C-alpha cells in the first residue's frame, strides 16, 4: 500500500524536553491518571469531515489545502482511496477513534438508493481499515444540512417529504454505524432551527424533531444497536436560532418529550462560546444533570463570531474541561473528538499532524493539571466549606424539605438577622490555579 504521509513515523512520546515537532511532549498513552491510562481516559477521535474533507475554503475564497491522495472528484473510487490515507493518518497519530457523517465518507448519488449503495461500498473499506489498524468508530452521524433539499431543515422542515428523506438517511446511518461497531450516534441540528419566526410554526417543528428522535431510538433498538445517542447543542449557525441552543435547552427538550433516558449530550467548545457560555459551564451543567456523554474538542477565536473550529491549545481551557470530566470519571463510551480544522493557510498535509499533536498534548496537560488540583482538593475543600451552612441546622432542614416559609420566617424572627457572609476568594483561587499550570 502506498504511503500517503511519507517520512512521518508513528508519532512517539518523547516527553516535555523534546523539541521534535512530530513527537508528543505530554500525551503518553499508557500513563495512568486517576486510575486510567490517558488513552482510555481521553479516547481521542479524529473527525473525518474537517480532517479529510475540509478544503480550506472560506466565504471569501476557494480551498487551499493540498491533499495529494485526493483526486478532487466525488467518485466512490476516490472515497475508497481516501480511506487508506485517513487510516494511515489516524494510525500514525495513535488516536484510538474516528467519527464521520455519512456524506463525508461516501458521495451522495442521484437517488437515495444510489447514495446507500455508495455508502455500503465505502463502509466495507472502512471496516477493513478498522480491522487492519485497530482504530474504532467513536460515533457516526448523518449530514442533514448540506444538500439543498435541507434548506428548511430536516426533521424540522416544513416539507414532509424532506422529513421522510432525513429519516431514511438516519436509518441507514445508524445501520452503518452499528455495522462498524460505533459506540455512539450523534444528532447535531444542522439546519434544525429558524431564520424568521414570521414563517415558522415553532411548536410543530419542535414536535417533529422529537418524533424524529423517538423513531431513531426505536429503530436503533429494533436492530440491536446499543450505542449511546448524543444530541449536540449549538445556538446558531447556519440558522439564526438552532433548537439545540445549549445544554439547558437540549435537556429541556429531551425531558419535555420523554427522551432524557435515551439521549445524552455531545458538548462542543466553540458552540458553548457562541451560546455565551464557557465550555466549563456547558460541561458542568450537563454533568450535574447526568447527561455529559462526549465532547467535540475545538476552540473559537475571540475576535471572530463564526464557529471557526480551531484546534484547542489553551491549557486553561483543557484544564477546565478535565476538571469536570475527571469528576465524572471520564467520558466512556464517549470521547474527545477533534471537531477542528487546520487554518486555510496551513495547507500542507504535515499541518494535520502538528494540529492533532498539539490538541492531544494540550488535553494531556490539562488532564495532569486537573488531576493535581483534584488531588490537593484545592477547589473541593473551598466549595465544601462555602456551603457548610447547609450541612446541619436550618440549612439541612431546607435541603431535606422539612421546613416551610412559615418556619423560616419564625426562625429569622427569633434570630433577628442572618449570619455574616464569608469571602468568595475568587482572586486567591485564580492565583492558586496558576500555581498548577
Ligand atoms: C457543526 C457541528 C458538527 C457536528 C456533527 O458545527 O459541530 O460538526 O459535530 O454533525
Ligand atoms: Ni461538533
Ligand atoms: Ni461545530
């Protein structure tokens, strides 16, 4: 088999002193943190759409990325050849997982039947590449947003035929995910939202989305797919308002329609910031609701509004992510998927390695820093103490529901005034966190 990344070996771990740009400085797959190897804790995944289908185009110009293995056609043949390049890359990176949309891996045909046939051919190639390399499928999904038929959305389209088409496409995507041993299946809203409320029956659209997800869950059960379903919050882009706005909106939707036991969340950094939240907020909110399933690791640019999907290199960010992820003992069966793309100026194939190595090292560092903070109980002790007034006395009675407004009024009338507050110590804690970086 021809080498697509000649001269690049399987990326070794060389430790923090290494100056080799093609080596890991912090991600040592077998290193154990909080009882798990970094490999099992982080479950890194390479995404097919950005890494193997991204062209580097932007609203102001066409693609720039050099991908010598790709002949630029939408043929099944080219798609099959691309699988070899993809798996050589993922293998050399020692990432245990990958993710894809149906239309990333195989071209869309003139009819649904032809698209399904194309997908079957490429799925066969994916299966043998998985078997050959040991790389596994973290999740599959369906692209329900690129084809013009989805201009009004898919499950929330005003056109019932488009809903039916989307259902057929997801049915097939679940089957392929199942056949490839996928551990999760993701729903990202694509165009499930609106551009203008003047032409939108919001109630009907959200009802339809719920119907769609119930049908997907029913079908998965019928074919014995045991993977976890994940809903990926995103507040806007391409629509002005996406129904899967943020973790709280997604959970409200899932609960409102009886889907909360069937679907967890896949949280993405750049989507969190577009929603006006931090990634840590979205992760912690999902975690406390028992809904944190997996993450799409990337980052935005503070000066750009768009979902720029850059590789995460900020150690504060990865430390904050890992503080939450370690609290729930990891993400399995989810993982850390790099839903990130190299910049259009980083057009050489080797840039794909630099980008992923940097992201993996940043998460490994974040993991070790977060573990050290947790070991010393730096935050845990402060938080515990901060709420100590609820551990006994009146606070305990409030928490266990044994007092009413009448009781609390009597308590305070007798006492005369509330006990004084203590300092929140935000600056001190920020300084202490810096000591660990
Ligand atoms: C787009 C989303 C998308 C999902 C998969 O913004 O992040 O890539 O992760 O459909
Ligand atoms: Ni994503
Ligand atoms: Ni995104």
